[in-house]
């Protein structure tokens, strides 16, 4: 079977198109990875803020209920 110039050109064009698609998808993947990293950092920050606020609220509720004194008796206070 003899390969024609037209078949070679068709395959060459197809390879060029796929190379472009690969480059575009790789760029999208990099952008998505950067976005995912940013979201992970934001989640960590929000979780830390949530935990701190929850602890602060719990302490305020203990102060109001008078239970704070009872919890600190073991600490000498």
C-alpha cells in the first residue's frame, strides 16, 4: 500500500490540531490546579475562623451560665 501525499498532509494536519488541543487542555489544567489550591487555602482559613468563633461563643455561653467558674476551679481560679 502506497501512502499518498494527501494522506500524509491529512495526518500532519491532524497532529497539529491535536498538539494545539493538548496545549490548550494543559493550560486549562494548570489554571484549574491553581484555582483549586486557592480554594483549599480559603477553606483552611475559613475553617480556622469558624473554629475560633465556635470556641469564643462556647466561652461566652459558659460565662453567662456561670459554668466558667466551675470549670476553672481545677486551675485554682
